[in-house]
C-alpha cells in the first residue's frame, strides 16, 4: 500500500502543526536540499501548452528518493469556479522504483512557494524589512503574508489586486488570523502599494507578458519577490527593471528560469545567480543596501521534493488516520502478476465464452 | 473529487469484462488512437536512470485529454519479492488542467502491452498463425498468451525462461484458464521454443544488451514481437537479425524507439516504419509471406492514454463502487484556497503562540 495524503489529511497536518510553523519547517527542508544541490539529478519541467493553460510534470531525484509533481496553470479557471493551479505529486524509492507517497500538492505548493520566497528573501532582502507590497491577492497571497510575517518580520502589508473582491477576501482572512503587530493597508494601485515598501511580492495569475511592475516604481534597496511569472509568455516585470545596473537576479535553476522566468525577456548571456550558489557562499544574495535584488522565482522540482519528504514524515508520525491506497499490487510471487485476475473463477469461466463468440 | 481505480477496482473491472475481452477492447481503443496519430502532442518519455533501474514519466495529449504514466523498471526487484515493473497514471482535462482519474497501471500495463502486441501482429504476422514461442515467462507472459490466443488464433504456445519456476507458474496459470484448443509445450531452450514458431514473443526483464534471439534461430516468415528491450542498454535481439535483408522493422514512435528499442543498436538512418503509417496505409506491415517482421515494441504513452480513457469509461458505467479520492480541493471561491486551513479555529489560535515563541 502507498501512503496517501489528500486534501483532508494535509489540512489536518497543517492545522496540527500551525501554518507558520509548517512554512518554517518547509523552508528549513528546502534550504537543506539546496545546500546539496550537486547531488540532484535535475531537468527543466516537461510542459504541454494549450491555448488556455499548461500542464507540467516536474521530476527530480537525489539518487535515494525520486519525486515528481503534476501541476497545471489555467488563469481562466477561476471564472468557472475552479482553481488556477492544482497539483499533486509522488515520492518514490530509487532502489525499487516503488512509489511510497501520493499527495495532494495544491495546498502544499502554496505553502512551499511561500517557504521558498521567504527563504530567498532572508538571503537577499535588506536586514530590517518591515513593509511588503503584495500584488495579486488570490489563492497564494495569505501563504506569502504568513511566511513573510513569520520568517522576515514583516509588520506592514500593502495590498493591491485588479480584482477588488480578491483583496477583500485577503483582508478578511488576515483579519481572522490576527497576526501579531501586522498592519494591513488596502491600496488603490500597484504604484501606491509599492511606494516605500522594503519587499515587493508579485503573485499574479495572468498568462501574458504583463508589466505589473514598471521601472519608475522601483526604489533602491528594494527586494522583488517575483512569483507569478513562471512559464513562457508569462512575466510580471518590465524588462528595464532587470536591466538596472544595480539589479541582482537570483533564480532557482538557471536552465529552467531562462525559459520560464522573468529572464526569458533577456538575452541568453544576461547574468543570473543560482540560489544554491548563494547558500554555498560562492555568490552573494545582496552586495549592499542600495541594490535592487530580484528573486525570479518559477518554482523548481526540488522544492516539491523537500515538501513531499516532509509531508511523508509528518503523515507517519502525526496524529490521525494514516491513509493508504492500493496503487501498487502486493504479490506473493512477483512474477505472478496474473494471479490478481486469473485466480478468480470468473476469469476461467469467461474465456471460453468469449472465444466462441 | 478525482475518480480512483486502484488494484481492487481494476481487478473487479477486468473480471467483470473478462480478460480476453478487456484486451480486445483495449486493442480497439489503441488502434482508434493510432489512426489519429497526428492529433497527439508526443514526446519521448522522461527517464531517470540509477544503477539498478529506471523511473519514467510518459505524458501525451490530444488537445482534449492529457495523460501521463509513471513506470519503473527494476529487474532485480523480484529477488526481494517486488515487481520488476509497477505503474500508475492520471487522465486529465486539457481545458481546465484538472485530473479526472488516478489509476493503478501495473495490471493495466500488462493488459495494454498484450493488446498492443496482438494489434501489431494482426498487421504484421502471416495470415494463418498457429504457434507462438513465448520467451520470458514472468509477470507479463499470461497476458501475452491470452491476447494472442484470443486475437490471433494462436493454438500452440512454446515456453522458455531461464528461471524454470517462472515457466511452471505460467503453465499452471494457463492450465487453470483452459483456453480452448490451446496446447502448451515446455521447451528446454530458446532455440527449441522458437523452432517452427509462426510468432516469437520475447518478454524478458534483464537490463542489458542481451541476445535472447540469435540469427540462426530466425526462419523466413516469422513475426518477432520484441517486447522486453525497452530502454537504453536493454535489448533482446542480436543486431544481425535486424540487418537481415528480408527484415521489416515497425516501431511505435520513431523518436523514442531510436533511444530505447532494439534499433538503438543500429545507425540513425536504419529504416523503421511507424505503426501509424501502417494503419494509415502509407506503409505495409508485411510485404510477403517470407519477410521477417519485427515489432520493436517499447511501449508508448498513447497506449496508456487509450487504456486510461477506457478504464475511466468502465469505472463510471460498470457495477461496483465508484471510488474517488480528495486529490484536488473543491472551493466555493477558487481564489480562497486559504479557507481550507485558515477557517479552522486552530489556525487562528496557533499563530500568535508561534510568533511569540
């Protein structure tokens, strides 16, 4: 039997752990894995595009465990009451090839993305960050808010979304959370939200080359956490922001980000730094207080690998039912797969009937 | 909720339908899909190799439905009581990106492989085929036997495996099935099994460049159904068999077979025919009674796509419980993913505690 963590179980595990602690633990797992970057067998994700969206598979392995995530991106889904992004994934043992965990990853992707964003900001943002602009107030926004409040000490959130109902929803959810010391401001435009912010997080869904952030909005010393631009033809930053002489761009995995990230707008020799290089001390995440640092996040398979391993450990140790599913056969004789259907009397009765038909 | 067909449900569906009829229906589905070959977005599978095996992802889409299969190949698994090959897969809607079916595919892969083998043989083997050599008597062998008995009219099966226990198991299972008119012969060697056979099916598991069939075994007019050679470094035929002037090689998907099939042994310009070309009438599967036809089968994503769609239809129409799993969230407001964990009182209680810790 394969362990199974569906929506109900992940909800239970997150609630038991606490959302902020869950994000913090994920950030630690992800950091530990990025520190052994060379051990991973990496490849850009496999994407199939249609006129309305994309479906992607994201495999990775460290030689001991293997994982993949299935994830879609369909910006127009919300108009029919469906999520823009849904995901699930599997953790497997490399030595046997057997899957050991199947998990929902829709909720988990939002949690791990917030963890990755906060982790990168810890290495890239200025030391004392108090205010963050949050542009795009949809499905991922609460997770980003909690992550940055808990891990970066953000105490002022400046919200903007083209859809006012999304901002209202985010305000309501944040109010219910009562995050200590957090002030939430609703802004009338992206420019107003960004003005004076230490960190700017963009988590918008539109699949086009958008310019959510334009050059005149950007102030020296800002850290930009650009989350929403994550597939070919889907960007959030005006290219001139990347071209600033004082800009520093960090990506997760260069080969994938050149295709999918904000840097898809730039020539192939545009300088980027891989996050693992920063952790390894071979590059810096920020050289001085006035640099504009940009985490050009697209989401990499390693983050899901870390999240699946963490979920699996929690699933096995936490309270509540440890659900499993019969995804893989269990046989007395592994060469006798047929026993699953051939042993039944029905199977030996039906064949002559069919053959004479 | 996502439909779920695990081992128990697939066993129930196959038993209700009858194994031979199930294989026949799969062959029809697969043929129909190969006839619209141009409509599919195809790519070679994504493989991650380790010293002991391989884990692969096999995605495909026709623009309306998307599917992928996860499959491993670990020849040494049987020594620890595990299967060489396990698999599962998902069917999804391209328009929304939502998964609609998660299914076991270990049993189903054996069934669809037998269906594909029999389908190819119908277009490639001589008209009156009575005897088949079956080399490799492991997990897939019963399915091949049933498929060829039912769809090709095979009435003599000549068995050989390096592991005598595997042959004993196959004999026992075939005896229990009482396939009408079928004579089963146990042979002392591959050469003895192959001698005089109309069709030779090889389904061996060893991951190396093996020469299960050597040139002197091959007789004019034979059809070779080479199933086991299906990844880089894993072949079953001596290259000189492919080099015979009277040999005709048909593959599923040229781009993948050049990497994984028997033809990985041959230069890049070695002539192969894609099976879809045969169905479309642009190529022939056999030119005359004396040609040696070779179906260099590696298994292509389209076959799993057909199988998943068929399983989904059966699952929704057949008797028995229509199991579902909570793999994807259902939300009143799709932009309010956080409601899944944030609405609970526990979530608003825990955060202040964590923040003050």
